[in-house]
């Protein structure tokens, strides 16, 4: 599993795996630090930090500046 594309931390968990039969064809990942959620099959402008619009990236050292980070749903 790679780092979060948004904040680059490694606090990632698997939320869901899409399957065709018994084969996993995509996975939904969730960052426990910034709450960003993405599928591993998203295009590079979503999953590669250097290709993402910088406006949508976060500095992991500044996350505490945001008043609310939504917890993952159960």
C-alpha cells in the first residue's frame, strides 16, 4: 500500500475491495490522517502527488490547523 496522495502520510486502511468473482479488481483506500478516500484505479492526477493540482494537497504538519476532520464511517 502506498502513501496518501493528498497528505503523503502512510496511515492508510483498506475500506472496500471491488471484485469480479473471487478476483479483486479495485480497492477503496482511506487515509486515517486527512480522511481522503480514493480507489487504487484512479488516474495519476488523483493518485500521484506530483501530478495532483497543489490546491488539493495537504501538508501533514498543518492538518491540525483545520477545525474538523470527519472520521471514517463505520
